């Protein structure tokens, strides 16, 4: 993954080794789990000629393991003395202010902060473009699969008609565990114990993390006005083993999906659990694996897949971004992506799920399968496949709009049923 670093003579440097090799100075904003992993990665790759000159923290007296770099509370000591800044603070502020400070000073920035890039990515990329300063955030989306840079630089690649991904390793680990019979709370604790989830995993469970990543991708595809809050989102915390059992009976499984259709004829988004047919490539992925499926109209799709959780994966990608930032040539274009090239995508309404087939499971009320099929048909949902067992009654319907599907679910709830309603992914082409 790494390359030998030859620092440009125009860069200021921290010093020289005995052999006279220039060394580049890395300043760290934040020193949590990912920050410490970055310092460790720098130490483990001495051939890259990098020195971590300091890490910005709120309190240097806070007890923490030796991180291998000096700690400080003054941003100037990190930003003004570094050749590249790595931002791993998380959140919006003070990260945004500090990144702006670095870019305005012409100091390249590498970040894994999906919250920041989702909220202010277009603004920060515009600043990077104006100051001709690298801003790299490969680790912010599917850290183990390097593809974000291609989106930012290639207008044809970013002109996809639909994006579908498993973008959160924690929620995928949890749904895999539930599918294998584990309780939600138990598998979440296992994810935390394995380092796949933070102690506060609300962003993963609620779908917020995946929605931020999808927002970043949508910005790079030209829909730069989209905000995280506008996406149609559901959490995975309401899933039960019965949902997974019903899905299996209907010939599929349930995965945490982030999907957006940029087709002007049927725009929409969905971030949350979805029914995945066994014929879809996503059905073969398990654990913390992340994947992204890109579709261009009727053309053959492109698939990216790889590990999506853990500090080692994230720090390795950050290290590659550091190398790229430091070896960028003066003639390189620090693109603001497709934002300025796809004005037609600025007005797309992605607040509802696009029309699709639907997975619907009922429990808690006395219905016969034929009664359920008849009720669904009366509401405009044609049942194509119905199964019943200990999980209740479940069906896959014909394609219908989000409005029809949700109104049907609400009608069933009003007569005493507990309803799970999920979109169905189209089978892989």
C-alpha cells in the first residue's frame, strides 16, 4: 500500500538523518484510537521518512498510553510547523476551523473525519482548490478500499446513476451476528470488544455513520447540496432474528445498506437495513466487510470491496494519503470534484426511498397468508412471494413507491400488527 517518499525540495523539513535524507513533518490533530494508530504506522514504516512532530489534545495531563509523539494544546505548534496535517479529532468543531487554518496556510491536510467532510466537504474542497493545497480524505469512506480519490478527480467515474453500498463495518458485523442467532446487545458488545465499534455506537446503529459516508459520495457525484439529514434513514436496532429468518425463507438476507438513485426519473435514498436477494453479490459478504456497487444506467456495474472497520485499516489509508499529499506536484489539480460539473443534480429530491420491491413482515396479529396478500393488493402492493412460520408472515412485493409502501405498513399497524418494512435490492447485473 505504501510508496517510498521523496519529499519535494520546496517543502520545509524537520531535519536530516545521518545519510542526509530529508524527513517530512507530520502534525496530528487529535490522538484517540485512530491518532495513536497513525503514530504507530509512521513508526512501523521508517522508509517513508516521516516524523510525527506533535499531537494536539485538549488536556496533556489526561492519562493515556505512550503515543510516541509529543502532546500539546496549541494548534500553532502542530499546524504551523508541519509539512502535512492529519486531522482525526472527529466532529465538526474545532476540526473545521483547524482544517481551514491549515489550508489557508498552504499546509496539506489528510482527514478521516466523515462528519466534517459530509457537513462541509464542498466548502473545504473549494478552499483546497483555491489555495492549490491537497485535501485528502480517502479514509473517511470505506477506509480499506481506496476509491474516493478517483471520484474526486474523474468526472466520468463520478457520473454514476446509482450507488449502493455496505458502508458501515459495525452495523454489518451486528447484522451478521443476528443472522447467526445472536442477540443484538450481545453482538454489539462483541463488536466493541473487537475494536470494530466505539463505546458509544449510536452513529453506527442509527445509520448516521453510513449516511455521512453516502453524503460524501453524493457530493462527489455532483449532488453537493445534499445534507445528511435529508436522506431517508432507519436504524438497525429494531431488527430481530425473526426478520433474518423470514428473509432467509424468502430467498435472501438482510444487510445494512446505503443506497441513492441519481436517476431523475426515480430519485431517492435509503440508509438502513434492506432485503438482499441471495443472487446479489452483497449476500456473500459478512462481518466488517464493506462494499460499494456503482451503476451507470444499463452499463455493467463496478464493485469495490474490502475491510471497513478497525484502526489498522484506517491508519494505513491515512498513511497513503500522507504520502500522496507530500509528493503532489505543483501542477497537480486539487479538484473540487463533480460539484461544478453536474448542476442537474443540485435539485434532486433524495428524501424518500426510491420505488422498489418491498420486504414486509407481520407479527402480533392473527392473519392468514392469503388474507395478507389480499390486504396488500387492496393497498396497491402485489405480493409476489409469501411465507409464514414462527416468524409470522412475510412477503416480497412488486415494485411500488415509498408512499404506497409506508401507507400500507401504517394501515397494518393500525389494526394491531407489528410490521417490518424494508426495500429490496435489485439482483446484481
